[in-house]
């Protein structure tokens, strides 16, 4: 199983509050906060990109783990906003952290990207193809968001999170994964690549209904098929799309909100970055023997969840 030995994150260099957006959009702090729970978010500054965020998060995670880039066997980066189609963000990170010759690839599953990539990393480790993996979720959503569209411009931020995974034979590590997608719902949200004229579009109502349904369903499925209860789960880390989605799921699961990680108020929706960005805030609180469930959902529509035993 792949167990987490280091975590790190990086955020866009510009902090943008709801009050800042009031001067450029027909919106108010109260309107945004009430509907989304978001109070501020980070935008990339000049010279920054999805790749620089991914690299900074990776450097922080490697330092936290106390390992060097050349000790890695694989680099996986979940992203939909790389600065160019080729080379991959993972390749750029590998060059920056001194991991020459190490396999590197990007995975695109929108906001479910990190949870998808975690299942790939764990499978590679279980299959004996990698002993140590650098797993990253990174997106610079402001590259594809229409800054004049009130419906989306207030939601998204730029950030990256990274974890270092090490193969182990003990009880700690990833236990189970769920992956799903439904291309029939592709019209609910889509976007072009950075630099394209096609900006991000989403049907907020449809995405909301989908997320409120699928989030608790995945949690309940992982718990049931692995013979544990919600009392065995220390934290649920959901994709940080909207505080109302997360709170609705908490009510359906009848689980205290303090056991559900919510940071959307400070970071907004950072797509594939949102789940790993949360790890540095809770890593030192991990209770051995407990579990963590991570849940992603996003355009595609895609969904994925991971069960991790601490």
C-alpha cells in the first residue's frame, strides 16, 4: 500500500477577497459568501503558472518527507490547466526537483483529478512498479475562467498540493478506491485549454445536485464494503467546490462538520489542487488506526474517492 510520508502545498501569489471582486463584478461579499462560503482565493501572480505551483508544492512535500527527488520512481500530476500540452507538468516538476529519468505523467479528470491519480499511484505501488511516488494535484483555474462572468469568476482559485507516497507492507496506506464517470453529463461543465478562447462554463444547478448526491454515496459505499463505520473515519476531505455542497453532504451522512475538512472559504475551488491542499493542515493530527476518505467530483462528469488507513 502507498502510505503518505510528506505533504506540501503552494498557492497563487495574489490574495483576492470578495471585496476586491466587488470593484470589477456585479457582486457583493454577502452574495458570494452566502451562496458559496468563499471569502477569498489566491490567483497566480506574474511569472507563476500551474507548473510553478506544482513544483513549489512538490519541493515542500519532498522536504517534509526528508527525501530527495532522485529517490522517486514516479511523478503523477493531476491537472487540467498545464501551461502547454507538452511537456507535461509532471515532467517540468521532475526536472525542477532533480528527478531525471523518473517516469512522469499528467492525469486529467478535472476536479476529481487528485483522487483519480491517487488510485493510479497506489495501483502502481501494489504492482511493484514503484516504491516511492510524488503525487500532485495542481490547477491555475484563472487561466480558463472568464473574469467577467460572475457565476464562475467568484468560485475559483489557483493552487497545488502534493504528497509523497512510499510503498509499505504495514497496515497504513490506501485501502480502497472508487472511480466513475458519465459522459452524458458533459454539457454540465466544460472549458478550453489555457490560452483558448473557450472559457470555463458550468451549469451550477446541475453540478450542485450531482455533487450533493454522489459525495455521500461514495463515502457510504467505501465504509460499507470495507467493514468499517463512520466512527472509524477521522476526516473526510471533499473537493472544495462549495461550502453548501459539503454541508448538505454532512447532513446526509449525519457526521459532525468538524470531521469534514472545509477550507473553501480561504482558497476557493482549486480543482485538482483542493484535496491535497488540505493535507498540511491536518497531517499532524492523524490518529493511527483511523481512516481518511477523500472525495472528488467534477466536469466530465467524473467522480472518485479514496479510503486511506492512517
